[in-house]
């Protein structure tokens, strides 16, 4: 509540009053009582009036409307959470499991964090985003990793679970076309890829592909569409892209999720995890596959090609730092406090169309205060742009750090974790 401030002129006039009168007058206005010191040395009232008469009178300022007094006195809380990256004393082991897209980053984080804080061990594992979510909800692990945010049905099934954004990632569409150099980046649209996975486009020289790539010599080889066998956040990202880009086709008939019923077609195969998708595509001439960006170096070693994908604005882009950031930045202001948001196929003119937040999935209440403090400290460290989200860790896996505004949302969610 603001305290009225007595004007300078009024204070001069009241200086000649007795201390008792002055104190009473101030208390009546709600101000703090002040005892006048040396009042006998003040100029006379007449002298003050003469001096003031010579001064031009300032134009009166409009009186501000009085603020309503609160019925109770409250202390406002800071909206900036405490981000203490120092874990509690005593030994702690944090078990993480889930996204194979995040797994390479956790493999880098684990030894680095233990080196900084020898009393804490990070124990990462893969298994797919679906397994990370279910095991985190069951209390089998401390942090589940997922490329997908929690769905409304999962939030109903697992009340109190949080999805906390850690980094920004992307997904590639790769292929193995004999005779086509990996340096040639085919242009593909979501509609064309949708038709491939539905078995409606079956060869690489189909006019729908050839028309997008004039001047490129495409073979008549059969296309083998590879999809994930396990419950996967990558499948969620890929099928969301197909649903958004082909709403009347894939979107209306198949939909999206960590697991979907892929059309039963003769020219298909499966892979388990991102590394399994790389291996499957490498060993299958004519294949097309969706693979997380953290495995880009693996796809390059395997000689796989990488497609330029059409975004919602009709531009063809590769998943590089500038296009990933452009897509995420366009949706920064739309990210809610829960951080539940799809970044896929937005209207960012220079954005890559398959971009996502990588999430830590965990309950708001951990098994103990010790574990909660350890988990909070690690997650704060993970999203710190000078620590876990520095280029040292993100560049090798082609991830991008959260924007400051989204990192603040993650900080606020982390602060709510308790024991």
C-alpha cells in the first residue's frame, strides 16, 4: 500500500508548528509521525508567505485517485524462482530413462555432472519416450525423458505429473537411395511422405517426388517405409507432422501419438530406437525413415541422405541451427506455464517444420526431500546456458538451448518439485 507524500511547500509551512501538532497532523494522513527539530530556528510564517508570494504559482496537478485499502496485509512473493544448482550433501543417484533422442545428451551430462558434484550420480537409459513416461509415473525412475509432452489422457491417468522443457530438438527424414549422393537433399512435403507411408507412392521416381526435384535422376527402386517398433516420442513428432501437413489424409484416418496403427503395407519395416532406425535404413536400400537430430552424425557415417522438408509457408528447409531456432522462436510467446505445446509445422517462414521441446517427465512430489533437492539442482544445471545447455554439450547432438522466456517457465516448474 503506497503512503501519501506531503509536498515540499506544505512541509515548510508546517515547520513552524509544534512537534505535537505536526505529529498529529501526519498521523491523520496515514504518514509516519516525525518530530520537528529546531522549530524555533525556522523563519516566521509571514516571511514564508512573502517569499512564496514572489514565486509563480505552479499549475495544480490532478489528484490521483485514491487506491482502495486492502482488507488484509499481504507480502507479495517474487515471481523469480530460486535456481540453486548445488545439490544437497550426501550421496544421491538420479535414475533417468526414456527418449533415445535425449539419450546421447544424457550420456554427456552424466559424467560432467558427477565431475562437478561427486556425491551425485546420474544413471541414464534409453527405452523410448513411452517407457520413460510410464516408469516415471510408476516411481520406477526419477526422471522420464520424452520428445512428446504429456497428453490430456496421460495427465488424467497420472495426475500431478509435469513435463518440463529442457532443450529444443528436431527430427530428420532420411533415405537410402542407391546411386544418389548423400549430398543431394531431396525436397519432400508432408503430403508426399504421408502417401509413401500409406503405400500410395511406392517408387522413388514417382511423379509426385520427381516434380518436387527437377534435374535429379531418381531410380525406379521400391520405397521401403521404416517406422519405430517401440513407443516413441519420435513417432509422436513424425505423425504430428503428417497429420498437420495432410489433415484430410493422414490426420483424419490415422492421427498421431507415441504409438499409432501404421497402415499395413507390403513395403515397410521397423526399427527399435533411433540407433535401430539408422541401422535398419542403412541395411535397406530404398528406405525412408524418421530419425532424431542427435543421430545426424550416425546417419552421415551410414551414408544416408537427408531431406529438405516443406514448412507450412511452403519453403524447403534442412534442420540446421538457424531453422530450428526460427521455428521455436515463433512459438515462444505461445508456450504456456505447463510448457505443453507442439512446435511442429508452424507458420515461421524460415523454420524447419519438425521441431520440439525435449521434456523431463516427473511427479511434482519425489520420494524424499533429499531426492527432490537433488533432482531440482540437476535440472537447474541442465537448462543453465553456461552449464548443461552450453555449446559444449548441445552442439555435438545438434540441440538448441531454450529461449530465456521458456527457460524461466522451466525454472518455475522445477521450483515446484518437493519431497
